[in-house]
């Protein structure tokens, strides 16, 4: 038991980083990395240009936190639609060894996540760890599961953080989105 606690503590310390507070920019290396999407196509984050980018991490075999994450992402999409704010949604896999295009495609189909502005991506282990650290999303493997945090980070079109939604702020989602609806995020004029 003591060995398990030491291993868990070491894993937690290895994944810690500066928090994803407003004002920092997602690094160019991560934005220019060629991720693989749910259609098997390469996608560089630097090619996304919506006024708002909603980003998080998940994995297809998750049976706990990722379901909540998907529900919150859907809620954000509905609210942004009502506010007429265009956004790209990006979900990066915690589990690049098991989440490829077929798994993400099935995940999307089962959850009816078929909009073209939603991007489910897989990278390599190194870049996955880098983006998780940058988004302040701790994760580690425990038996067959990946234990991980819940956090959704909101970026502007230049990949500067605007806000985040985590367990401590989930009840303030409307307030967070209302703050973003100002002049920094233009409404969609395609009515």
C-alpha cells in the first residue's frame, strides 16, 4: 500500500505545472504539431481561426469524468450558439496509444458530436504530456484507467487564454461566457 501511495504521489508531482490562468498563450510548438483527427486527417491547431477556441482533454474508454466534460462542452456549444459566437472545440486524447481515428469516430457517433467545428485529436506521448501540462490537466495511469482532472480552457483566436472552467467554476459557466461576449469575441454575422 505504501508503495502505491509513493507511486501515485510521484505521478502527481511529475504532472504539475503552472495553472492555466488567463493571459498565457498556447505555445507555437503545440499549435504547429500535426495532430491526427477523428477522420484520420492531420490537423494543426494553428489552422483554427474561430474567434473562440474551447479546449480540453479526454479519452474514449473513460467512463467517468469525460462524460461530464462532454456534457459541459455541449452546454457551452448551445450557449455560444444562442450568443451567436463562433467557436472551435478541441478535445485532445489522454491516451494516444489507444485513441486513433476509428476510436474517436465511434466516440463522436455514440455521443452525436457531429458538428464540423468539433475536433477530436490524437498526438504522440510526448506532445500529449506537454499539452496536458500546459493546460494544467494532471493525469496518470492506474490499472486500466487514466485518472485525470476536469478543466476546459477557453482561448481567443491568437491562442491567448481567456478563462477556464473547472470543478470550482462549473456553476459559473453562464457568467464566464457572458464576460467573453464582449468586444474581444465578435458575434457571428452570418445570420
